[in-house]
């Protein structure tokens, strides 16, 4: 049996998955998540990695595998700098273990290879998600709505068929939509909001986030709201209502609770449209590649209230919850679980399921 620790090092959250695999079969999967805004204290990354390892009780490790998106953080001047710094932290945390890095071709490479071609491993976590889904569904489109952004991944004939390799390319072709369940500025979703028989343009300030929208609507719980709020105040419905009111330069004395909830629903509907716009492009492309029906596999914090609703609005062939394909815990940190399983397959020399 092999034990592998996989990491998904993000700009706001770092996730870890510990898997135990024996003869290609998954015996155990545990995950842990740490809210860690890397731009604030990038020097703490090594400690965060080790803290997650200890939290999972990882001891007899065969190797460590890593994917990342944190290189995009403004803690680093360039992605090359970010990738190399992150890799140095991983090496510092695990100096005596084999380390593999996921690239955008859904392959694991050595740290040296990753340093030589940093753009091939930058923001590659979507490739891990695509790979793990491709082991279960041969033709589909994956929609992963996280706290910050949405990855849309085409799977064709059991392989990741993404047209974009970099974030820039993926933004162009619809495979990346920079809208998420918690951290998106409301003004990046809407420029105006209908209210009181009129239409109010929004204030171009960081007054409220998508987390406030979804907390008010009951799409998430206070526990789910793991990121910081726009004003640093509490993650409660009353505080979220107050933050949303400020988006139209009002407050909770000026607007009723129902009026603010109406605003939140309008914002949510527009966010669904954002996801659907990207999904529509990728879904059409994927359908053109195969002759069979193409389901949409949804995952991430926003799987039900953003990904699923976007898919349904397009009338796709079917919608599949990733939680029906993978262990529930794995869905909480899919890219970390995926790179751990890929590494386990590499170590065992056979398909790990």
C-alpha cells in the first residue's frame, strides 16, 4: 500500500489530500483545507504545508504531489517567480521525499522540470480535476465553481481536451470564468441593480462579495464563508445585508430586508449567467467532438447554486454531481485528491481508482 499527500496551493486557500492506495484501489482519503491568503505572508507557506500534513496525520509517505494557482498572486512579480518560490517552499517542507508537480497536460513532472518550464505548471489544478473525472466519465464537461473562480473542462474520449493551457487562453475560450462563490466583488458581477421601480448603478467600491450574496440567499452557511469579508466584519446574515446595501450607496435603515434579498437574487442570477456564458462555449465545442450525449459534471462550493443552475439554463444532456463519482471528502479538495491519486498510480504502476 502506498500513501501519498497531494496539495492544491491556491492564492486564498491551500488544500491537502492524503490517500492510501493498494493494488490500484483507494483504501482511504482524508482532506484538510486552510484559508491562507498567500499575498499577505508568502513566507509562511512552508509552515502551512507542514501544518496540513500534521492535521492529516501523514507519516509513511511514498511521495508528495502538488498543483498550484498561487503563482498568480500579487505577492510575486511574475508567474515564473511565483512558481519557483512555491516549489522552493515545497522542497523545504519535504526535503527527503520524491516530489511531483502537475502540468497543464495532466502529467506529473519533477521539480527540476517544473522550474525549467514554470508556465507549464502554473495554474494547472484544473487539469487534475479533469483527469480524475475522465477516469469515470469518458465524455463530459466539468464545471468546478470554487471560492474565487470557475474552471470549465472538456473531457473527450477519456482525455482532458482543454483548448486553453494558460489562464489567459482559458479566459478567451471560456474555460475559465473569474467568478466564484465567496470572493468575487459584486461589482464584477453587475453594473446596475433594479430596485424601487428604477435601476441603480452600483458603486465601484469593494463593499460586498459574492459570499454575502449567497449567505443572504441561504446558498451557503456561515461556516462555508471561509474567506475574509469586504469590511472585516462578521460573516452573518445581518452584516451581509448591510454590506449589500452599500453596493447601491444605501444602508439597512434605507432598504428593507426583502429589498436587499431581492438585490441578492438579481446578483445571483447574473452570476449564473456568467458561468453559463463560459459553459455554453465549451459545451458547444465538446458536443462537436463526439457523437454521444455529453453530461455536465458539477463540483465545488458553488456546484448546486451556480454550476448546476448554469447547466440547466442551457438545457444540457444531463447533470452529474461529482460526489456520486468520488468519495465525498475528495470533492472538498478535488485537485489535491487528483494529484495524490495520479502520484499513487505512478508509484504503483497501475491505474488507481
